[in-house]
């Protein structure tokens, strides 16, 4: 089954304690992305990756890091989390960057990670 | 810069009635337009997209959307709403040749009641 998995699904942590949210896709997609979802703001892109070892900033990259050492994995790293990073995080992958190919070329989203930073 | 506006935070409709969820966009070029749906505690699921060609796009679960270039709109429609359609709907836009940039609206909560 084609899917994007994220772990953990829920996380409560304290300010300053480094954490990593993992993301993995089994569709051999080149393009992966991280979003955060906040009430009234919709989804905002944090970082994206066009391929292995190719990453770039999205709209709200401050306080986050990513890496893409393997095609299937795209972890999101918070080196020193702060309360304003409390949010719902989604990883997504697609065949092409803008998912504008065939009908099957669309962004597949993971189930989300709800992060609370105290 | 590109942007998407979903002017209604919530839309209420009776089951069996037609529904419309509004979306307008702003890009400096030819847009690609998308609709996604989010059910509680789930990730976003793709509904449909407009790339080029026919302005009326048909998608999953009986939904359709019409691209209107002059009004810069891409409203989501369904002829007969179901209670199971109740969810959060997001419109998104990207720009032709714009690389990875996918910009989402703030979402519209659809509530279908018996």
C-alpha cells in the first residue's frame, strides 16, 4: 500500500529538548516536504527536498532542520524546540515537485504528528 | 507571490442539497489548482486538480470544481451532499514552472446535517 508514515504521532516535550520527527514514504518519490498546520493559518511549508541531499527552505523554516540521506526518509529536526512550535506537522511526498503530472501524481500526506512544547 | 483565499471558515448544508466551497487565488502566471480534504485525525487526501484543458474538473467522491480564469476562482462543488462529506477542505495553488511551491488556503469546515 502506498503510504507516508510519520513517527511519533503525538509528542509532548519541554523547551530546548532536541527532537526528531521521522517521515518515510514507500513510493520512490523524489519530492518530499514538511508542513505545519495551525488554526486559521492553513498549512505552511517548512522545508522541502527535491531529491537525496537536495533540500531547501519553505515559508517558515526558522527553528527547524531537515536531512535527506536516503530517498525514502525525510526527518524533521527541532534542535531547541520552543512553545511557538506547538503545532500539527505533516510530511508529504509526490512524484514531481508540483504534483501536476497525471492524476496519480499528487501529494501524499502522512497522518500527522501533534507536537506540544511546554 | 502566490496566495489562496477561502472566504468561509465554515459552510453548513443539509444532506441532499448541493454544496459549494469557495476558493480564489492570486498568482502571477498560469496556476495549477488543487483541492484536498482532511478528516478528523487524518492527513490530507487529494480530491482533484486543475492543470490545463477543460475548466470543469471531476474528482473523487463525486466532487467537481470549475476553474474560472476571469474571476480567479476554483470553487468546489457537489450536486448532493452527504453527511460523510463533513470535513475540512483546503484549496491550494502552485505556479507553472514555479518549482515546488504549493500554497494552501486556510481551510473551510464543511458540515452536512441531516
